[in-house]
C-alpha cells in the first residue's frame, strides 16, 4: 500500500478471493468471504485495518476459480490451466523445510515425540516442521495412526495422540483484529473455523481478560 501511494496510485488490487464491500448503513468497509467457498482467502487478510480497505480492490472475490480460469483463457494468459499449488507461493520448489533451514537453521532443534502420559515415542526434527492434526511425515514408526495433538515450544516436545484427541468444544484465541473497529463487550454468536479449509462451525465468542 505504501508503494502504491508513493507511485500516485488510487487503489491497490490483489488476486485474493475475498470481497471488500461498503456498508451504507454503518458507513464503513467490511471484509467478506469470497463467493468461491473452496478458495475464500478472507481468512488470510484478517490483519487488515479499516483505514486500508477503502483503497483495496479484490477483483476475483465475486468469481469462482473456474470462472477466473475461463477469463484467463479468454484474454490469452498462458497460465490459465496451470496446476494449482497448495503450498506457500514464494517458495518455488514447495519445500518449506529447506527454506526454513536456509533462513533460521540456528533456531531449529530436534526434540522428543511424546504421548499424553509423557512417554517418549521418538525424535522430531524441529517444531517448525509440524502442525496440529498432522499425521503423515512424522518420521516415527508406531503401531497405529497417531496425530500431532499438542506442540510445546518451551519444552521442545510434540505430543502425539489419537484422532479423537483432536476434537475440542472450546478454545482460547488471542492476537485478534476486528477490522470493523468494533470491540466485543458481550458474548456473540458466530461462525468459526480453525484453519482455512476446515468447515465452519457455530460458536459463541466471549471476551476473556485482556486481548
């Protein structure tokens, strides 16, 4: 945005699948989910603030990905049928482990895989290489399916458990950003999800302490 303004641009357009809509009633811009639920990227834009939204355009937000491909084909873009990447866009070979080793190798330390009773199950390669819910690529041989259910950076341990251990009915969230500028003072009903491609669930959000 700073670069766009320095060039004298009025708007900054991005290819995110999200919708930026002006609410006449409340006189403010709102960030909304893109039409294509499978490609919606409003999730990634939660840190935007209301001062930026009037100057941001999301031309793809009201299209499905298939429609975008058709438009790309119509206008002669060579990559209209290119295979989709599910990985991090700026890592060319999709090998994010290699990328991390190149940039933060000194902070990556092997540690222990443990179970819920703190029994050691094996050794992990470093906390940045794992995520909650992961089953594949753990690099440890066990007699049944195990999932990452907890990551403890302080103790450098990763807890493995069963599929049922992944399910929770509540969580604490911090580092929040309410784009509208409104604060939550009472409990509200909402649709929530814990990762970008998970299903939405009905929930109640309640303020708790600071942040």
